[in-house]
């Protein structure tokens, strides 16, 4: 198999999922396994199912299509485009929504397909990405949606810690409780799903502060085994489900400080350097197009990442006990952004270990 290569360990992934699902069950929460970080590869999504998630979720239609044969209900996580209403009805069972025009378009597509489509209304509780901000608009939309023949309102939800970086806390849970009660009072609606957020919300499970929440949509926590709000490891989880292997294409002793007047680098930034003298510099054949340097960590912890460009990673191999040579491979474990980029890059071979 060619390099660079990302290796996905399905046994470890399933273990992570089992641990997190069990953890969430203690507070009556069922898990939607979010597949976008690995581009919806069905073999990988199957490990989520085997690990006990109740639903799958993805933000991209292409990924939902790849998973169409998996026998489990699926969420469309990103607000649908009106132009994809037909596909939403065909490939997703539930979608997250905040726009009446879109919901009407989905209803029309559902009528044509002879199906009922379920929706969750998204509430913006301050992170300022998607969701209703005005209570009045929300109530009007619910009222109008109730008139649509092929749409079923199944829940409300929110998403935090994405755009605004707002940490989900008990006050946000209480707001969801308020909206749930409001729909009961105004429209006699009994919501089956209160979808409390993404991985950044799971810290509330341990604190037993999840209130009305009975669903979390989890990607990072399942794949990396980490709770992102306070960066705590999940119990009984692996941080190396995803690793990457890159090949060394040059090894030379060179200074660590560039020679000449420093202008812009390949990405238009003015770089800064520490002068550490002459070092053993190792160039690997992978770059920023395929990976994120800030979320990849060498398994040989004596190696440092100097930096790189679109197609190159430059490593400092001076302190390593291994005498790396051209053609040798270097392994890294990956966190979320690096996994996302490596799985998305067509230049990276995917190896799935069962
Ligand atoms: C990506 C996404 C998630 C999952 O996020 P993680 O941080 O990976 O858990 C959940 N909900 C929505 C709406 C998303 O877009």
C-alpha cells in the first residue's frame, strides 16, 4: 500500500463507542454517532453501530449516501440546503432545522416520495452558529410546521462550542427544558428527542447536569476518546484509533534558522524560528493539504515537528534514539482536525484494520 497512509483500528473504535454509550446511558442519554470526521466510510460507521449508538449523523449528503445501506436511522446534522430537499428525504430520517422555507421544501419532497420526515428544531443558545434566536420566530415556525402533512416534529436541540466556543453549562440545559415545556404548553407537543449538543456537552453527564437532554451527537469523543471542553480523557478509551504513517524523503544536517531575509511562507504568513543550531532535519512526503500539524503527535516522542508546507512535513530527528534514514516510515497518532483532513485527502491511503 502506498504512503502516506492513515490506519483506522476498528476494534479500538468500537471499544471507545461502547465506553461512551455506557457512560451516557447512566443519565438516560442515547448517542448519535457522528461520522463526518471519517467521511462516512460505511465500514468505520459499522463499528459505531456495533458499539451501540442509536443513530448515525453526518453533515454532508455525500457521506449519508455512502451509508445508505446501513440499517439504522440517520440524522442530517447541517441545516439542509433547499436544493437538496429530495436527497434529505431519501437519505436522512431526521434533519436539524431552523428555517421554515427549508422545512416546506422538505415537506414537498416528502409528499412526492410518500414519506414522513422527522425534524429537530435547532435553538441558538449563544454560540451564534445555527438555530432560532428569537422565541417569537421559533413559535411561529412550529405553528406553521404543524400544518405540514409530511413533517413530524420529534425534538429540539442545540449546538455549542463550535463558532463561539461557548462551553455548555447547566443554564443552557435549563433553556432547553424551558423550550420543551413551552411546546408542550402552547401546542401540546411531546418531544421524544432533546438533542443537547456535540462532544463539548458530554462533561455534563459526569456532573449529572443533563436535565431534559436525552440525546448527544458525538464525533470527537467517540473517535479520539476525549471530552473537548475540559480536555479530559473518557474512561476506558483509546487515543490512537487513527494513526498516520509517512515516508521520509530527505535526511540532512542543516541549521534550524533560515538563511537570508525572511518574507512570507507558502501560506502567506511571516514565519518565526528558534535558532537551535545544526539539527538532523527529516522531510516527509505529506503536507498541510493532507494533515494538520497541530493535532498530530509522533509516536517516537523524541521527534519534534519543525513545520512544513502543502506537501512536506519537516521533522527534527536529532534527539531520537532511532537512526532514521531515507525511506523509513514515521508514525503519528492523530486528534480531530488531523483525522478530518487525512480522511478527506485523496492523497492519503486508507487502511482499515478489523
Ligand atoms: C459535527 C457536529 C456534531 C459532532 O461534533 P463533535 O464535536 O465531533 O462531537 C454534532 N452536531 C452537529 C450539528 C455537528 O455539526
